[in-house]
């Protein structure tokens, strides 16, 4: 059996907005969003909201972060999105409050059916729960949930859910240790 991409069909898939809105977003993202000054978090948050993203209070999105379809993205209060983070949001991406998605990480909600000769599209949501940290250069696969205070270590590939309060590292990401939060004395 061979791959036959001439049979590829994603007619069932909806981007969630018209082609005109998609093109307008890509233009805005490639110009005023990308070239906004470092500390213009409020401006970028307003642009994301204008295009349907749900953005909480005091969210810090860096200007080089990319969102395929912002209307499929939700980011909770006080979360940080680092430089060159990619939200490949073919499906919903939900980031909780007080989360960090560090630079060069890729949250991927789309893939293809490996054994399908037509290479059919698969989309599944990604959920990053409150207090979780996706460290630098992490790839998060479609359908993954990182639970409260979970950590994906730098350069990991997260193919399965990360339970609450656990640190997972490597390719594929595996359990390393518990994340123990300590109270800071004032």
C-alpha cells in the first residue's frame, strides 16, 4: 500500500472563521503584532481578543509568539507565553492561570493518520492546567493534558498526559520527580 495524497480530504474540518478573517489575522500577526514593542502586552492581548481569543488578566504574550487560529485559544490570568512559542491551534488550546509556556515551545493540535493512504487529518485539543510549566523548546502532541503544577522539562516531547505536580522530561517525556512547591517567607 502506498500513500496517495491525491485522496487527502479535510472537507469535514472547520477553521472556525471565514477565509477572509483567517487571512486578515495572518496579516495582523505578521505585522503589527510581531513588530509591537517588547512591553506592549496589553496591545497584543487586545489584538488576540479582537480575533476571538479568550485572554485573562495580566497575560504576557511575547511579540514573536504565533497563533494559527486565535479564536481557538484560551489563556488564563497571569500566564506567560514566551518568544517563538507556536500555538498550532487547529483544535482548542486551553492554557490555565499562572502558567508559563517558555520560548520555542510548540503546542500542536493537528496530525495525520499514520496508516491511512490518504494521510487523513487528526485534530485533538491541548489543555495546560493552572500553574503548569512548559519549559523551553517542548513539543506537546495533540490530545495532551498537563495537569495542575505539571512540568514538561526543556526539549521534551510530551506524547501523554502529565499528572498534577509531576515533572516529566525527555523524548518521549517520562516521569522524573515530584514538583514540590515551597512557601516563600516575606
